[in-house]
C-alpha cells in the first residue's frame, strides 16, 4: 500500500477556522507521541500516519468518537 501524505499547508487550509499556529502545535505533539511522521518535500513538509502505531491510532479515534457521541 502506498504511503499517503498531506502537506502541512493543505491541512491548515482545510481547517481554516483554526489558526495554523495551533494546528502546527498539535502536529508537533502527535509527532512526539509518534502517531505521525514528517517528510520533507520540495513544497515543504508532508505529514503521514505512523503505520507502526496503527492500532493505537484506531483506539484513540474510537475513544474520541465514543466520548463525542456518548457511546460506552
């Protein structure tokens, strides 16, 4: 399976209601927790999920959705 990356700039543009400096701060936190990786490209840095943490990422998403929608 090919690695799917997204540029930091595109992430900021898609989440335009959130200031980019906050998005970058959260991306750094995710990087420190090893959930994401950065890849330098000609157009800046791209972001991709760390496949080695797939199960942990899935669990984190499931927990967040359960809290959001009140599932137990």
